[in-house]
């Protein structure tokens, strides 16, 4: 229905209308009517009836001209009266209540003005029916050109001759109103047009966008395809893949035979694919967690690892990608698992390749040997314990021409009756066992190690027992039973003895303890073996963007492939998804079919038997998950650390003895065994809580059964990415932007973040001033590295809040070692320098922890990490102290001058603070806080007291952050880095990338049985990946040939199925290069960025070569071609190029690559 716009017009009176009245003009009648109205007002009727107000409506449809109506009304209103319309003009439109006083005071206007007023007072209605008599809103400015589709209703009120009031109108009178249109009226004589519509002149700041329409250049098919791609948001990469697929079509019949329903197409493909075997188990759910009326049981699907590995090993490409061999000892940065220490400590990782002694016996980690040093003056044999077996790829071996030689790392071992003097001096602190001729006790020096060659080994000690049950504080001790027993380690650096239970067994030692030396020799020596070690990622994640109804994701990350292949998303295997509300023990118990592979088993691969050993080398996860899986309470417990026994109140202590008070896997087992033997559950929980141990005995037993060779503590490494990036980096940035910098300083730093050049491939950061809380982990990492550069470039003294400047200068000596500032004089540092120094110290720590690791960093890493954390504590302490010094704002009284005694407590920045102790500075600051507060506000009321409480709470909160769990966990980063080849080797980012994929997948499902649905989708995805890897050519050649052809014809489609894990979705940039750029021996992952478009550069704008886009248009002796030939000859070894052909030339502003 058209819209209705209404304004009043008079209705015909019941009394007859004279010809004289018909003949008067509109203006004359208006003057006469106003005079009559004034007369009736001055002499009101006392006894007569009140005047009656009647209404009549006139509808003007969209097809009629509004101007004609105005002209007719102004020229001869008598014709309007003939059309049963009363001659009273719209003196007053209906705007709320009818006010006769306002009506009387209105001055008489011209005919055109009155008509124009009638149009300007237009009422809008969204209803389909006519407007009723209720007052409506006036719309003043009607576009005269927008008359199509509009219906007008014109109303006017007037008292008739009987004088009745409008409140007494009979509804039947209103119902008798008739609708009249201009089409029914008599055409009027043309008059002068009314004045133009009033309008405001407003400056328009926009420009018209010119679009030139050209002749259609696309076919019907191409046009429809383009519309579909735009509608479905198909990317450029997706378009290229679609073109590849369409080129596979041999005839139109193939397209016509496609089913209309996607489900039919998907079902047909699924039926023809050799899907991986799944295992199913029905789990009981916790009824306190599931919704009401929900089932208390749910199925869980698990990939059968035998089926997965059998298919994987059927591909020749996959077999070539598997690293099979011993660990490699290198000098440079570690990037592969076999370059890390844990690989060389294990027996099962080497695929049956070992070093042998002169008697043909394999030399394994944890073997006790007799060896001879290379010194000619030494004739005696030394005792040692092998801790590492590998191959030497150091520069030293290369210089000697012995690259790849076998090498052993050995700890020194001594009989207790032959201890050297530097150890014997401390032996009085321990109680050694009584020695006999058949039983000898050995002492192992834990931190003194030497590298030897297998040919230096002269014999082995066969019967050696590591007595992990020995407890020196609970005699009597059991007598020695083995020929050689180890009950103590000696720490040369700390000069103390430590019982064996307070040490971590080697991986090879655990493997011998579980499977026995005879079993390992039988199956791993002198026979082909394929070792496939994995890292397991176990973590609960919220499928619907929150932790409600979370799933337990358990994925396997292969460690037997190179970094480039290992980090691809297709390389990660989702083992299972545990349903929400299922018991953790039940979930891991469903993986017991992997125990057979842990010990090694034979698989039938392409009709042949192959001995395969696939095991888990470590369990990855975030802090809550790792605490649970290691058998410890959460990080909020009294003993919050799973690596040591530090209390929650001591976490700020960065000098805590993590070795003497450390947690060890064997000790944890013994403690759990004793607590488990207690009679009541209350006693168990009390004793376990005192040690920070969990009483979930069933879960721990299941994990020990599933991973019998893993140490409970060292096999659950710290996730440094979360602790450094998402934890401490965010704390640092928040402190600087909210607590330290002024408003002007924060805006200045924010501007520096915006304009500072970033390294190639680094994305720009959102404003840290506005969006810091939404920064993701990678943005926090980049911001941490950029922050000290930003502060060094832009920070000034005025940018730091006034109350914190003296505190920073005063506290700095207690947190920084001045001797480490070799190029500067820290005694003259101002507050700006100390803030920048703190940011740089933490950035160094992050680079050391999360960057590449090498053996040269081993000794420096603990100190660098502690310095970074002290820098955070320094800023927290300064902000906490300064927050107590803020003047209360309620009184707004000026602070009095400090006395000479008070000002001496805050000396100028040029003074030397090297002799000021931390205790003195903190005490002086606290005294000044108290005295300044009293001086500022001697008569503080309740409002000031409340502000003091709030300030104290803030100070306490800032100080409490000095003992965050992430502050303390840094003390254990060095240990994790040494074992796994750097903290980045055990990041959880690859597993969390899979979480994001599932969060995206669930949106295309019906949200029912999420775990089962996603595993079925993953089975389809995994099978497609295996088919593209040619894994089913032996068993299913038909379907394999189809996928082989697709891989050949559609390389872009194939590559899209295996992106690099953690690789973000890159927004397509039209300025990026379209030309393929290939790796070479020195440059990896080359990129051409920011394409210079044709015509963007004019003559004289920089290099004249930029205007060259086609080589075929150039003369042979052109300067550019000459330089291009020289570049080809120098860089690529192509000495002579006669013609460059018609290859396109594309200029870019930036080229980026990663050096090999």
C-alpha cells in the first residue's frame, strides 16, 4: 500500500452555500473567516449549544500533480466547494491538540503561502488504511519530486453554524466523510507557479564515483560463474582451484550427470574411499555436568593406529621423509627432534642403529662402562655412565674429516672407597652403605660429562642397580643385593650429595626397566626397524568459543619428519575427541590399543612384514592440563609447581633451589604409593594436599600403563609460548601503557608502534592503546620485541608519570646488575632509561626462551631468564609503590613542599645509587609515602579514607603479580630447553591450530554428537590426504589412480589440503605478486610484496627502469637488458641470454625470504 500523508481541509457545511460566497477568492474568504471567528470569540453564546467541529478528508493519489491542486485551490475555491468540500482553508494543521488561541494569532498570508503551508505540513503513516482523526506528526520538508506512490489526506476543522464542540462529534458523522481525489475535481485555470520549495544550502564533501559501462565481455556461463563466486565469497586461490577442476571435464555429459544434491555426491565419494579403521567405545558421562533429560552415555571414536601406520608406510614418499638413525650432535641452532638430547637418550628412537663396543655389544644410554681416556700419561681405566649416544656433526668433527662418527657422552662414576679429594671432602654429610666384597656402592657425578668414542670403551659393568627406593631419612636401609648399587649422585657445582630418588632416570634406563635388555636386543638389533616417535598433545578446548561443553582433544604430532613436513597441518593426527562430561581416565583408557605399538610390533605393509615401534615421547598441553596429567594439583594450590616444591608465597623468589627441592618422577611415585596406602580418603587428601599431589589415582594408573617409559614430570614440559607471550608480555605492555606512561606518552608510543617499520612478512599491530586486550599470541610476541625499540626512540621524561619517576630511579639498583651494562653508565640513568632497560631485558629473555636453541646457550640461559623476570618485578614494584604516593583527589588541596629531609630520600637522577640497598630504598619510600599523605591531608574524612583503601588494594594487586605462576615457571625453562632442543620444540601452537579447525567445522554440522561427527569428518579428510600421498596403490588401485590424476592436474587443490600448521589465513592483496617465485639453495620461502601497478610511476618518479613492463619492446642493447644479463650470469650461472622472450615483468617494492 502507498504511504498516506494527511493535513486538514474544510468539510462542506450542511447549510446552503450562496453564489456570492462561491465567487470570492481564497484570500478574501480567509480574511472574512478570520473576522467572523474573532467576533464569535468576543461575544460567546451563553445558553446556546456549543459549536460542532466536523472533518472531511481529501485523498490525493500518487498519479496526480500536486502543483495543479495548489493552483486550483488558490485560484477558485468555489470549484472545490462544488466537489462537496467545504471552503474553509487549512489555517491550522492538526499538531497535537487544537489551539484556537494560536489560530487567532496567526497573521493572514498570501494564497500561495497558505497552499504551501498545507503541503509542508504532511503527516506520515505506515498503516495501510486511511489516517484517523488522532493528531499526528508533521513532516515539514517534502521532496516535490518524490510524489510517486504517495497518497495525501487533507483535513480541516471548523465549527458549524450550530456551534457544537469537537469533543461531542457523533461517530456517525465521521463515518459519513467521503474520500475525494483531484481526478474528480474540475481542472482549474493555469496561474503563476508557486514559489520554489525552501531548501538549505549544505556543502557536500563527497565526489561522484564514475563508472563506465562497457559492452559485455563475458559469456552467459562466465557471468553466472562470476556471480556465484561473489555470492559465495570465493577467494582468488579458490577460483584458481575451481578452474583446475573444470579443466578435468571431458564432456558436457559429465556436468549434466552431476547430482543436484550435495549429499548424494558426498555419499558416493565416501562409499568408494578406503576409510581408516575406527574404534568405538561408549563412555559414561557425569550427570552433574550434562543438561537435564540428556543421555548419560555417549560414544567415542578413536583412530586405530595400526590401520593409520599401515596406510602411511605404504607410500614411498612417506618412507623417504622418515628420519631413521641416531641422534645428531651439532654446534648450531637445533631445528629437528633428532638434534635434541631426548632423542639420544632413548633406545627406541634410532630405528635399530647403535654404536657397538669391541665385543659387538650395543652401547645404550644408562650403560655403566669402563673406558680409557686418550691421554698417553693415563694408564688406568675410568668408570662412566653413558647418558647420550649419537653422531658427531660438529665443526670440530668436520675439520678432522670425521663428520658422522659415533660419539658417546659419559658421566664420571667412582667407587665410594676411591672418591677424589674434591668429593671426599663432602662425604661426611652422608651415610654410605656397608661394603662387602660382592656388593659395591657407586657415586655418579651428575654435572660432569665427557665425550668419548665407542672404541675407547673397554668393558661394561653388567649388574648395576639404581636404587630409587633408597631414602636416607628413614632407616634402616635395605642391604645391597646387586654387584654395584647407586644410591647417591654428587652435584659438583653445588658441592652436595643427593639421593638417587631425587634424580630423573634416563629414557634408555626407563625402557630397559620396562621391557628388559633381552627383549630390546632381540627386536631392535640386527634387524630392520622403523621407529615412529610422536609427541601427544592433550588439551580440553571449548568447541563453541567458550569452555562450556568442551571436548578433550588428543592429537599426535610426528617427530620423525623434517620441520617443513612436520609442521604441516596434515602431519598432525587427531587420535580422538573425548566427549564433554566424560571421565579423563576413561578417555585415555580407550587408547590402550597403542600399547602394542609402544613395545614394537609387526605390520603387514604392501604384503610384507615390517617391525614398527611407535611410541609417545612427551605429552604437551597448557598449564592446567599438564598439572593434571603429571599427578599434581593446579597452579593455584599451596604447592603449585609440578617441577619443584616451592610454595605459593615463595614464587617471587627467583633464587629458589629448584634442584634440592625439585620434584622427580620416581619420588612422586613413591609418595603417591604411601599416600594411597592410607586408610581413609580424608587422610589421603590431607597428605596429598601438603605435597601438591592429586588423588586421582585411577587416571595416574591409566597413564602409567599407557606410557610406561615416560617420567611423570620431565615428559610433561612447560608451554613457554603461553607463559612468555600471553602471560608476562601482556603484563609488561599493560604496565607501561596504563601505569607508567602519561596520556601523552601513551599516545606517543602508540604512534611509534603505528609508524615503525616492521620486518618482512610481519603484520601490522592494532593499537596497543585501544586493543591490547584483544591481541593474539603472535601479536604479543611481536609487540614484546618491538617495545624496547619504540621506547628507545620516542620516550621522554615528561612521558612518565611524575609520581613514578623517582621510584624507578631509586629501586633500579636492587633489580639490575650494574656490571652487565658494559657500554653505558647506569648510575646516571633517568627513569626513561630504566623503563627501556626493563623492556629490553625482558625482550632478551623472550628471544632466548622462544627462539632457536643451541648448546652455546646452555650456560647463559638461566641468567638471561632471571634478568627478564626481575625486570618485570622491577616495574611491578615501582608501580605498586608509586600507587601509594598518589594524592587523594577528593580534597583537591595542593601538596605542601617536602622538607629537606624528605627530598633527600628522592635524590636527582644524576646521583650514584650503587651503594643504596634495596631495603633502604623501599623503607625510605614508604616513610615518604606516610609523611606526604599526612602533610597533604591532615584532616582526611571518609572520602579520603575510601580512596586510601582503593589505592592500597591496587598496590597490593600489583605486588601480588610479582609471584605469578609464569614468573616462577621461568626457572625451569632452561631444563626443558636442554632436553627437547629448545622450548619452541614443545610449543602447543600446532595442537591449538587444530582446535581452531574444529571450531570452524562444527558450524557446518547439526551440533549433535559433536565428538563423533568431527572424528568422522576427520577420517574423510585423513583418507583424502593418504590417497594424495599414494598410500593405497597396493590395496585399492582404482580409487588411487583417480586421486593420482587429480594430484597431477590440480596442484593448487592438492597443496591447499596440507597448509602449514599455525599458518594464518592471509587476506588476499591485489598488490602481491602473481608470478611464481621458487626457492634456491640459499633462500627459502621467497615473497614479492607490494606490486607496483602499471602507470603508477611517471617519468622522473625515481628509477626510469620502473616504467618497463614488457621486455620484447626493448632494444637488445638496452641498459636494463644488459644489467639483467649480468645478474643472471652472476647469481644463477647463466652466462649468455640472447632473448628473454615474452615473459612478463613485474616490479615490487619489497622482496622477502628466509635464509637457509
